[in-house]
C-alpha cells in the first residue's frame, strides 16, 4: 500500500486471541500488523485505489481522448488501420 497517502488513526477493540493471530500472520509475511489489517480490510471490502503511475496514465488518457477519432463505420476504421 502507498505509505505516502493520507492516513487516519482509528482505535478498534479486538479479541486478544485475534490480535495474537494477526501478529503471527504479520510476522510470517514480514510486515506490520497495521499494514496487514489495512490490506485485509481493503480486500474484504473491495476497496481499490490506483497507484501514482496508474493515476498519471489515467490523466494522460483523458487528455488524449479529445484528439481521438471516433468511428461509426467499420469499413472506415479498417481503411485507417490499413494505412
């Protein structure tokens, strides 16, 4: 996950046994418990956030979209592709 993004601190009460389980999982994966929990929550909730490279690509594509030629006739599309 992107560690440079804005963060919000939140306090959550969980069972001690679950906490120990999460600590063990995090240790196995060589990561912090916080990172593990954030990743698990994102996956479970379907949260997806594009990384910086993807965000830049999206911006570029949106700028170039205005210059794209649209086709309503497939033959004209194939003619242009054959050029």
